[in-house]
DNA sequence: CCGTATCCTCTGCGATACTG
DNA sequence: CAGTATCGCAGAGGATACGG
C-alpha cells in the first residue's frame, strides 16, 4: 500500500487507503458483522490466505478494520469494521448500486453478492 | 487496467474501472465541466502528459469520460464526464467528504481542492 | 485455525523523446 | 496543443511452504 507524503485532495487519501485488489470486497463482506479469517477466506472467491491477511493488515493500519483475538485452542479471531470503516462502506454502497444497475443494463442476470 | 473476466460483486467491477493512481482525481477535476488536456495536466499536481492520456483513454474505454475534438490549429479537445461518469462522481463525493473530515480530525489545516 | 517467510512474475507508473 | 513510442524499475499480487 502506497500512502503518499502529501495530498492535494482528501479524496486521493481515502482512495489510496482502499486501493488494492481485495480491499473493497473485504470491507463489503464485513458489512454484515464480525468474520473469522477462515470465513472470509472461504467467502471471497479467488483470494488466498496470504493476500487476505496482507490486505486485512493494511486495512487495520488505516483503522478501517479492527480485530478481536481470543486466546485458547482452536485459535479464534474476529475481524470487523471500525466506525471509520463503516463510513467508507457508505461510499462503497454507492458503487455497489451503480454496478448492479450497470450489469442489469448490460443484460447480465447473475445473482451477485 | 485490469478488468476481470468474471465478477462476483458489482462493486468490484466499478472499482476496477476507477482503479489507478490518477483516475479518481481526474474524475474529480472534471466535475466542474469540460477541460482541455493541457488544463488537466496543469491542474493535477505530479502527473505527466503520458499518464494523464493513458488514464483518460482507460476512462473513455469504460464510458466514464468522453471527449469532443475540434479540428484546426491550434488543436483543441474537451474531456468531460458522461452521465455514467457523473454517477461514479457521486460515490467519490462521499470519499471526498470523509477525507476532509479525517484530515481535519488529524489536525491538518491545509486548504485542499 | 492463524499467521509469517520466500521467491517469482507481471504490470502500473514514470522519464524521456518524438510526431502531427 | 494533442498524442504516440520506448524502455526501465519498483512493487503489487500470487504460489507454496513452514511455524505457533
């Protein structure tokens, strides 16, 4: 993740925070509540554990995502959106609905997300 | 620009369309109306003409941006947002205001955009 | 079940120079 | 002023294996 030293526009800062192949979909999947790593890994088609973890860590660096860790075996963690993350989510919801409309106009009938 | 063959989420499609270091700022700058290439090049700090053109072309491929070309010398073109582009813009406005709020909370007093 | 370390590939970005 | 062509590099993304 490349956060620049200097921004001329607030938009760019937020955008850099969520730039990355899987960031937006991770946030999207966390919209309904806490998720374990394994659950995310299973739900997000095409991702592998390493990339998931890397993106989650970057999202945590930006305070978009946080996690709870529970001691004991089997290990258990819960990733979830912070309040800041939920604000970001509200922007993504706009894109989600634009995308849905776009796909429908293109004749796609896939049932997605 | 990497548009995938298959999407499980409409959000990802829209996101891939505007992924790229300069895409969102270009759209942002076009929010107030038509702009020549030279004007964009001057206004967007740090970009060079080649990258600007490449990103504009990709945005045109996705029908987010369109342009008018006027014959004669000196050459003149006008890049502008399509209706689809304006929808995308409405999502970016959310990030802009989140970013502004975030920077203010961080103690930044810069006057941006 | 969570998380880290290595290694490798591919492409986004950028510097530079050139054409109409 | 608008647009194209080359070339190089850093870093994002991914396969795989290992450790707590």
